[in-house]
C-alpha cells in the first residue's frame, strides 16, 4: 500500500533557510531513501506505507531532538 505524508515542523522561523530541526527531519527521510518535496509550509513524501511510516518516526524524533516543539503529520492512502 502506498501512502502520501505531508508534515510540518514547528516553530516557523522567518528567513530563507529552514531551521536545523527542519533539516534534521528532511535528512532522516532522505536517509530512508525517500524523495522529499520541500514546500513553504511543509514537506511531502510518498512511498510504501511501511517505509514511509518508519521514516516519519525517525524524522519526528530527529526534529524534536534538534529543537522542534511540534511535528504535524497528515497521512493519505494513495489509490
């Protein structure tokens, strides 16, 4: 089963480059072999559910360890 996950890491900070905790989450997802679509308000990954869910767990942990206060995730099953 394929899923699409959109996630946002908080707090937002003004500036051109995302904060270290956003980079930590993105790096964790990329380390799992996922392509990350980086947007203005969030990031998106799509893939096999087991891989995406485990990668999201690692990304959330990495973001929180790097200083994030909240990670919001929206998960959708793909047709």
